[in-house]
């Protein structure tokens, strides 16, 4: 059974100016029995959405003023879509941003937007459209987004910016700490930190992962929120050590030292209560790598003391970068979902760390056996930071992505953006 996008659109949509009192929006939602109102600015542009949850959690619990303008309680990030889009585009938007409602817009000849309706997650569930894995990803992103907004909220934009700068500095200091304690290069330390954070996120439950990610700097959050929901029980200490050895060309004993120092310094990124909750969900081999007792000021205290004499770490084993896919085996058959006869999704890719001094990575997927005069290009992706070592399956086909990380995509030989 094929279900069209048009059949799922709720045509009853309430639009109010951003300076409207909150009480006006609450009454409109009650009288029309809808779960949200859309907020427009003076130029007629959609700038926010106010849901029943905003009233329950933000207005009633935190503000409580009857005449407070909607601009104070609305969710400012509105992810909208054109009525010409498909149902898969709506689902992809919900998965990427963890949202439950997607406004549907029409655009006139003068490029002016008009909200014609809204599609909700509840409708997709009721229609039996979503696969369990899709629903899990949407809910995971939603939990993470809410927690992220909570931890980043502040009385003013200036204080929020100060908070973000502080978090970035904390991450930089943590990477510098790992480099100093272990002897790995300053270029390699951020890549190792990102990889080990990913391992922890995928090893615990989706809820625990979302709480953990929400306390990390925003740049680290982007890629972590895109990871598959856990717990992935195939991730063991032995597997992590093997991956560190393979990806970063470290020897086994030194790789275990790097893991221990990473976990010892983790208290500088998240609070002690979060560490205890995270640790409680990990298997015994992971728990054994945590320090028995360590304070929250580890980075300052430990770095200020004279470091213990330890042998220099073995130098990374020289070798070329290697690329692999977790979606199919090397030399094996590519599943239909990664072809034009299926979903046309890009496969997941992983690669080892690039040479020192690398400024960005580019992916060029070509068919050298094409019957055309030149190789047929299937995918061009570029602007990938050297600190990222993987791309998940099925990223959106947009020219400029912010998630799972900053990434640009060019046109393939069909003239389309993306894979």
C-alpha cells in the first residue's frame, strides 16, 4: 500500500505573530484542538513553533507570565519542507533533527512561503509507515536535542556564547591532556578522543548516550548523535584496542594505555554523576580501565604535578591510509539498498587517520569501467575535517550538511547532488 504525503498533511494550522501573548496561543490551541502553533515574524517568515510541551515545560514551569510573547517560549529551529517533497524526505528530516512535527510550505511565484499544513510523528506511527529502526533514531535524536538545548540554555545570548567557548576550550584542554599523558601527537589526539567517545556512545543505551552527549561540546555532538542506537555489545575493550591499532597504527600495549588515560580524564568533560551512570552500563572489561577513585579537577591537578617517568610511546607504524565499508565486505556484493535499484543510500565508510598536515578529506566514487568516454562519477563529498574518520549510511543529499559533521557534496554524473 502506497501512502501519499498529501494524505497525511493536517490542513488545520494556526499561525501567529511572534509578539503575540502566550495566552492567545494557548487559547487557540485549546479551541481548535491542535498540538502546536506556528510563529511568523513581521516579514511573514516562519521563525518558530510552539507546542503543548513548550507550555507545559517552559511557560508554566519556568516563566508563567500570561502576556509573555511567543518569541520567548517558541522553539526557534524550525525544520520545514516543501509540499513538493516526498514522504521519505519528511522521515529523513525527523531522523536527522529529532523532531515530531514538520510544517509543510508552499512557495508562490514571488518566492514567498505559506504554511499549508503540518505532518506529525504520531501520524506516521499510526499509518504504520515507520520501521522500528527509524522510530528509534527519531526518538534518540529527540532526547539528545532536548537535553542539548537544556544544557546550553542561559539567561542571555552573551552568556550562552561564553558557555560554548568554555566548552570548546575544555575539549581542547582535554585533547592536550591526553597528548601530554600518553605522548601521542597533538594532531592525532582529537581523532582518538572522537573515536573513543563514539565507542562509549554506541556501547550504552540510547537514553544514557543522549545524556552523556548533551554534556559535551557542540562540535563533538554533531557526529555522536548520528551514531546507531546502542547498546552494541560487540564493542569490547579487545575490539577497541584492535581498532586503535588498525586505525591509528598504535601497538597493543600502548593502545590500552591511551584508553586508560582517556577514561581517567573523562571527568573533565562530564560531571561525576554522569560518569557513574555511564560506568554502570559498561561491561567489566571497560570498568577495569577506569581509575579507582579520581577527582573532578584531574586535568589541573595531574597536569601541574611532575609527570611520572614513562617510556616514550612507540612511534606509529608507517603505512598508507586504508578505507573500508561496514555495509559490505571487501570485494563482496553491494546490497541493493546502496544502488539505484534500491534506496540509493550511500554505504557506511571508515578510514584510518590521514597523514600529518592534512587539511581536509575528499571522497570521489567513480566507475572506471563505465561505457562512457570518462569514468562515471557516483559521488563527490568534500570539506571533511581530518579529525573525522567515518561516514554513516544514508546521509542526506544536500550540497552543504551540518550533520553528522560539516560536509559538502557535489553533483554526480546524473547531475544530482549526493550519492
